[in-house]
C-alpha cells in the first residue's frame, strides 16, 4: 500500500499524483485500486461536482470519482475480480461531506466562514446521511437539497456532542471496514489522504504503508512506510495533535525523506487522464518504485 498525503492544506495535487500512480502500478502489477477514505466539497465552489452526484441522489466528489475511474479492480469484499463496474466513489470513499461558505459565521464544528451541511456515510448496510440540524434550523440548507438527496430519514445532529456520538456509531466503523478491505486486497492500493492529514486510515488498523508520498505543488517527498508510521505514532501523543488526526508536517519534521522528485506542471487535459499523468510523472514514480523495492 502506498499512502499519498498532502504537505499543505491548499490543493497540493494529491489526486492527480494518486490517479497517475494507480495507472503506473496497474501497468506494473496488472491491477491497482485507489481509495480516499474521507473527502468533501463545497456547494458553492464545487457546484458542478455537487450537481453531477446529486442529480442521481448521491453525494461524492471529483477526487473519489477520478480515483474510481482510474482503478482497475474493486477492493476486497466488493464484487469480483473482474467487475470494474463495482468500483464506485462510495465504495472507495466511505465518508463525504458537503459544505457551504457562511461568511462571518463559525460552523458547528468550529470552522470559520463555512458550515458543514450533511455527510454521506457508507455503512455495512449501504449509504446513509447525517444532517447538521443546527444549519437546517438556521435556514442554511440550499434550496432543493432535500429533494436531491434522501434526507427525510437522515439523522440530525444539533451539537458537537451529538455529532461525536454519530462519529463513534458509524464513521469510525466505516473507516475500520475500509482499512480491513485495504489489508485484504491482493493488488497494489493507493490511499489518498485529505487536506494535510498525515493518514486517513484507522490508527490501530492492520495496514502499515509500504511507502509514503507527500505531495506539494512541484515536488513529491518519498518516505519509508515503517518510519513514517512510527513517527505518526509519536505525533499522536503530542499535545499539538488531536486524538484522531495528526498533521503531515508534524510527522515529516521527525524524519528525513528517502528521496525527493520534481513534478512538472500539467494541463487540465493531462490531469484528467491517469495514463498521461503516469507518463509525465514517470521519473517520480520510478523513484517511488525504487523505495518500494
């Protein structure tokens, strides 16, 4: 398993790097799959992506859609070996969040100038939705959202305590299930993190990365998976970090990369084609394969 993390909160190019890596690994190993355990998009800034998914009563983002399209095999426990149609954004992305900008307002989860509206969580029984009841009461749900998504039976959470209860009941088990499926998959898996979070997989799960690629605009730093995992374990005990998430910079400041490779700028057409990304990033991927060997 290769973990792809971002070195900054801004768009670092993780998904482009990840989709190209899935293509390159599939060329080498016959098959490969990419996953993004947690993702989100914004009703305003990512409106086209919101419309594409919600037109079908679904909630997922462009990153998960691109990773699913690049993958050639489902994860273990989903469909069969020869069923690429079983690779869905929801299957490789158990939690997706929909935000909206709310200038001069702090959301329920403490985010300034934006508010979480609802989450889609892939449980063992399928997708379910969790709605921010406080945002709904404040009239922040966009017009038509409840018509586009099956929110009538969704769980409403009105405060952080209620959200944390839902996190324990459904979110964490969803991450655990994904971690187990990654461990059981017998082809290369690329796990893409979100924002600048060091790892999106369950901390105590059975998966340790074989290598880690930390992507910044214009470069990728490559780390040995075992050393990165040990540094993450140390970071989890730091008062600077939360109980569930450690930031990439806190981990990488403890260890040196095995190699650093340049990443050329790509056009939009190139970014949308995993095979072309693999060709343009071939030197970086070759360096990564040396780390894996």
